[in-house]
């Protein structure tokens, strides 16, 4: 059966948790079931399985909402395979534990994975050292040794640009409703055909601070790998720069770029194209990202603030797009 969007945030049923205990740790019971903040496309809960000896198995349950499944029917199995792949690279990512692809256990397709140390609370300011940690972790992901591996289950190079172009064509009224929509679309259409082919890498696809875990000032893990793909590094860089612009404004996107290029040992080619792609991801209205920001400790961020910051980011990208003809 399916569950309604609101139901996905509810605590998983005692019956489902009892079955999970029996499967993964016979004789155990569940406790510490709590909803995690963020998770706009899926409901996230922590749960601990406690054996009679007191040993604890700390897990995260990710249950997918009908809206995301309607957009991407393969997301659950693909994410499961992605998490398996990440273990081979020794990246700081959750280990997959139990797949409920058809939702027979939790009422909607779900993945159970290990819970990693750290929290995903967002700081109110972005110190340079914090930004450097965020950028360094991304550079590490992009260095994953993907050569000669069977990765056909992941979207392939060009997917990001193709999906943005398809969205523009399918939903012209949505992007057109933004004050800068027409200008962004025109610049993006002009720059997309100029894409220079380069060596593709593993990209996260939804890389922003809310999808990272921290202990004090150190980044301990990267989570939420639903949008992983094989593509060009700029996909993640432009998206994260857009998000940093909304979260902090000022020079945060520039500091991130500097730190990433230093960690990666190379410049980000055609940055303006990826910045435009990131801006399109936030359009027509970044208001829809506010619940994630508020859940993760930034309740002071308002609709007016993210809208004005997005326009400032777009203005900078359009100026660079025009000056680089």
C-alpha cells in the first residue's frame, strides 16, 4: 500500500519495527525512534535495535514519499545499489542494511541503513574552515575510482543538463514566473551546447550542507545519495554554490569555489553553466527549500531573504555569462 505525504513523517508502526528487529537482531527490541530534520523527498527516522546484552544497532530508516516515486520509480533500488558501491570506495556514507523495495514492510518503499556519527544542523554563519571542510569532502567524492566499474544503473554524463532543458520545455510557465526566469533560460540555452567534454566523475547530485554530518567542526559523513550519477564535477559545485548563496549570501559561494579547486587540484570548467543549472534547480521559488532550512536550525531564514539572495546569485551568474561570450 501507499502512504499519504503527511503520513510519511509519522513514526513507523510497532509491527514493522518488531519485524525489523526479528530480521536483523533476533531477540532485540527497538527504541529511540525519532524523526530527523530535512528530508523533503523522504521521511527519515532514527531507530536503535537493542539486543538482550544491551548491544545497540543504530539505524536510519528512509521511507520514500509517493511524489518522489512518481517522478523516479527506480530511485529506491538505484539508491540501494549506490550505497553498496560507496562501501567499495571507503567514502564516508551510510552502509545499506535492509531494502524494502515494494513497501511490504513499511507501507512505502524504504531503505534501512546504518546511522553515522554526527549531526546535520546548519550554522548561522559560514566560517572559512567550515566551508573548506564542505568543499574538501566533495573533492574526495569526485576522486572516487570509478574507472572500469559497472555503473550503468546510474544516470550518465549529460543527465543534469538534459533534465534541466527538459524541465524548461515541459514547464515554461514555472520558470517564466520568476522575475529572472527568461534571462536565466536564455543564458542556459546559450551555454549548454558549449559544454566541453571532460572526464566524468561520481557526483552526489544533491550536495548541500544539509546532506552532510558534522562533529564539532569536522565533517564526518555525506548522506542522501538518491541523486547520485556519473557526470561532471560542476554539477555538484554549482548546486552547492547556489545553496550557500541562499543560506549565507555574501562571499560564501566564492570561498567554497576556492576551497574546492584547491582540494581538487583543478579549476571548475565552465562554472557559469553550472551556476545557471544550480539557479534553475531553485526556481521558480526557493521558498520550497525553507522547511529543510528550518528543520536544520535556521528558522530565521525568511522567504524574502532566500528570494533576494537567489536574485543576487543569478545576477552575478548572468553578468559572467554575458562577459564570457
